[in-house]
């Protein structure tokens, strides 16, 4: 049952918003909203505005961050972003603390056989896959709990050796079009991840054998399933960066970078460590060559879970870079990465939103300011490891009945107003 609670903090924000609408001296007449020199239509308190809408009010233009009605621009930062005074000048960067809504709220999906998808599944309503994963596509009110599912993992050598006339030979038997469509039919974006720590040696072998063909084959899989591809190559030192560059170049020949997000097969991402102290070579190379806002090659990176989950302390290392290292690791723009958290059926991240890490860290994720790269505040969002059973450890609690995650992930998607389907991602 989807029964979000009302926290003291959430109630305070609601009352604050209501109070701001009643403050004396705040005009709400649309007759005063159109500012001289503004090209956008004047703000109208009787209209419903949606994320991305632009209006004019009090000599400024404002961009809607989320759906609202009657919220005066300039009185509530979570609802409106000031685009600056009406002129030819570009809008200023947001001040410290500026709030940016979460764009990505996703889960890596390990299947029911420890992330190898070696078993066939039945996705029909009421059958085993649907029973185990219904919470993902329906938090209790018909709306999904997440807006991204990353099916984990493809074996790099299986991808490389696939029959060019049969794409299905490049993916595990349990990772079918029916699985992809189960999530996509609910408006959830789907990706497939190549690698994982178990397949690190297989990544090395594939990159040493024919990295370009690996990239072309991954692109063919993406096109066939209409999904994106994630690179999860966890070689801490001695990573084959030349081979990985060849893989990315080949993939991008088939699916060029698409900032609109409309081409699902063009979404190409990479996993990096929780902070800047592991996978340093890969982190440095990715930051410099693939994640630059001025010339992006990959869409974004995921800061993977640490042994104790993720935290702002880890993520700030990506924002700041690692300037004391030799060579240094430059800072990343906050809009170029997500933060990873753990998900198990017995964790508060799954069971109790108001005691969860996603609630605890929400302010940081939505307000962290750039520290040398990027202009807008806020990371892209959260990723969670993982749905169903990523581990064979005794007594591991998967995210399956009776331990499904509507009361954690489902409530979060409502409180955070997660956009479904996923919108185009910020480019600045």
C-alpha cells in the first residue's frame, strides 16, 4: 500500500510555501507579470505550469522546476529558477544552496541469479518476475518507484563473440525483450551494464582482443533492445584505457551523443568509484576526456556504492576533484554524475523513506555547488544497488515479497516528484 507519511520537514516547507503566497506586497496579477524586454509570457496565477516552462515576472524570466499552480516566481526556490533579468545576457549561475530537482532515480537490477541473468524469467502478470518486481513499476498508485532500470550484467566476451546475425547471442538467456518491455511499458528508461567486478578480467580480455568490435556489438545490442549501455570496468590499476577509448569511439560512430535523450540507444554511461580514491586512472581519464560539459562523450558517470553505501563525503571528491594527486584528477560538474546507495529488502532505503539515506542526503544531492566544473547546482540523482538478488550470501534479503520497496523507493519517487519518463538531462 502506498501511504507516504508527512515529515516535520516536509510540513514546514508546505507551510512556508503557503505563507509566502499570503505575504503582503507580493502582487499576483498577471497584468503586472509581463516585464518590459521579456519574451516569455507573463506569469498567471490561474495557470498550471510544468517543469521547463518559462514565464516573465518582476523584470525577470523564470524557469519552472516542477509542476505548480499559484506559486509566485521568486518566493519558492524549489519551484522556480531565476533565469535573470530580461536582457540579452545569459542567466547567472545559481547561488550556493540553489535547489535542483532530481532527474535520475534508478536501480541496478541483478535478476534472481546473482547478476548473471542465467535463468529464463516469466514476465506475465501474476507470474514470478512480475510478483518480484511489481513494486518497481507500481509503487501502489500506478506510478513507478524509479525512472531507470540498469540490467546487470552483460559478459564482455559474450558481447564480443556474439553472432552478428543474432544479437541474442550477446546477452544472457534471462535478459530478453520481454524483460526490457516490462519496464519500458511503464515509462521507465532501461539500460544494460557490461561488466561488473566479477567480469573485470573479461573486460581486459575483450579490450585486448578487439575493442572496436566490442563497441560495435554493444551498439547493435543497444539498437536491438532500444536501451542504453553502461560501462562497468573495475580494473583499479593498469586499466586498458586505449582499448576502452576504441570501444567508446566505435559505439559513438553508431550512436552519436544525443543531448535530447530521445535516442535511448545513444545513452552511454560509465561507473566510477564512490569517491576519488579508487579506480583513479579510469576516473582521471573519464573526467578529462569523456565527461567535460564543453564536449561530452559519455552522458554521465555513476559514483558506485562504497562498502558502507555512498555519502556526500564520497561524492564531494568528484565535485572537487583530487588536486593533491599526481597527476591531479580534475573536478566533475555536478550534472555529470549520480550517487550510489545500497538497496536490500531489509534496509531503510527499501522499507522506510523517512529513515533512509536518500532522504538524509537529498539536500546535498539537490544543492551541491560546482567547484571548478559546471555552472548549475545539484547532482543528477541517485542509483541503488540492487534489485532482486545480487548476492549469494546466506540470509541475504532481496527486494522481493515480503520485502519489496514501495515504502522506501516508492515514497521517495513521490516526495522527490521523480520525472517519468526521464527528461533530457542538464548539460551545464
